[in-house]
């Protein structure tokens, strides 16, 4: 895996920020886009912009082929059985809300349990909070270990015969923890519950096989895996999706519309009301081609090396606290004594280094860690050890500055 050649595919990385070469360490928030994706979206708008499915003219046919071809690429990328199991959405948030609103409302009642973890992103907390309020179900949390990971023993203690839904993120956007989804799914299924997976942080970085995981639903976002913003997908087992009602109604998703009643199209289109995200899907397809050409195994190995290097180098910063387990994905979240994370991010930005600061859409986790906010550096296929060195150097300057000034 030649990182130098890969970087040349990302035009945004060539710029300077505040007089310094850009060091982009915020891919957990959104990844940068390679030329292949930019050009695929540009080509759609320049050459065959048209609506899909409805028309028989040449442009419409070409757009439909591009859109549905992207669906097949997603299916293959995560190893779903059929394209009927791939629903295009605006992203992970929409996908998880669809499961909660459609499956959750129809299958939960008072006394039932929804089990999640303290490390979840708000997108995998709030939909379940709302469904619990609407149905009378109880929301339960799997605790974290001392090194902020999940223990299967704690999973077994939390999931009971009353549990109907277990929803867990595959990789934590804060802790970098890679959760044992396959094993959790076995425990959930043994109790008659379904397994929902937030795959926003795993799909871009590690090979995902939904059949091997045996999850019932899996959500992903295109913009975190070199694709455009505003596009994602929901995988669901066909037998579950067939029983679910759509939550968005209008054009595209209908079969017949009568004066007082309507019927829905077959899967996957019954969940895709209105004009779909055509350019986004085509761009996502191009992103998948790009990632597969490099190889997910190569990407994962590269990020693992970066994470190990970052943990070693960041430990040199005086007064730093790093959160999460030693074995992790390419995410390192930290705080520096007596320096607010927003100040950390502001100072390193002055040297062209982009990191994230705040609660990372994980306020319950922040409370669990007993902090108000953290700083986060996240890595992807285009990052280097030299960029981590630049970050560490900047953090040392930041610590010295605030120590001397205050």
C-alpha cells in the first residue's frame, strides 16, 4: 500500500491551511474524497443527469443503471445475500431511525427491553429513547470495562429474555474500540432478540460481512468511506424488511394508489420514497471501487500501525489522558491537563492540523468518562506517521503555551 500514491488521489490534501500544509486528522467525522468519486459525480451531472426508474429514455436508463449498479456494489461490499436487502438512505442516522420507527414501533411493547451501550453515538441512542417512550419499552445500557471496552460477560448479564432489540456500534467513534458484534449477535439471538449494528465507523476501515456477523440490520454512511455526503445504506434481512412498513410515503415507493388506500412496491424500493439520492449513490459506488482496489485488509493494517504509533508518540505529551482500549481502530481520543479540548483544536489548527474537539455526538459517554469534552485525532488510508509527529509536536507546544501563560 503506497500511501504517497494514494495521497495524490485526494486533491484537498494539497492545500495549505494557515500557512502550513494541511494535516487532516478528522476522518471519523468525514473522510476526504478521491478524484474517482469527484469525477463520477461530476460525470453524472454533466452527461446523464436524469431521474431513475420512471423513464424509458436513454438518460433515464443510464441513470437507473448507475443507481442500481451502486446498490449491487454495496451488496457485494458488505456481502448481503440480495440487493433487495440494501436500502439507500441519507446515511447511518436515517438508517437507524428507519429501524427504530418501523420495526421498533411495531414489535415493542411495555415490559420489553432495548439494549445499547454507553459508547453509542447519539444516532444510536435517541431513536431508541423515542421508541421506548412510545411503546413503554425499557432502554438498558451495557457497561464498559476499565479500559472502556465491552465484556461479553457484561453483555450476557444485560441481555435477558425480555430483550427484543440489541443495537451496538461496530467501532466506537470516540474510543476506537472494535466491538465483538458476531458474539453479541449470538447472545441476542439466543434470547430471541434482533441485532442492529451501527457500522458508520467500521465499514470504511475493516472488511464487513453481514452474513458472517449474522446481524439483522446494519447501517452505514457513504461520506465516511470516501463517498459523497447525504448517502448511506441500511442492510436488513429480507424476511424482516418484508414485514416492515415504510415510514416515508410518496412517489417511487408505491405500487398502486387508489383514492383511499395504496399498496407498496417490493423491496428495496418500498423504503425509498421520492426522488432518490442518485448522484450520491453513484459516488458511493465509485468510492467502493476505489476502496476495493486498495483492499480493506491493507487499509486496516495501515490504520492499525498508525494507531499504535500514535499511542506511543502521544504518551510523550505531558499531562495527556488517552481514552479507550489498547487494541483499537484508527482513532485516538485524549485530553491534556488544564487545557480545554477546544483550545487544543484551535491551537493545532493554527499549524494546519485538523482534529475534532467536543462531545463527538456521544454525551452519555462523556458523562461516563467524567469529562465534558475531549480532543480526537482519527486516521485513514491517506495519513502518515509524519503527520502524527506534527500533531505531537504541536500538542507539546500547546501544553507549554498554556502552562506558561496561565
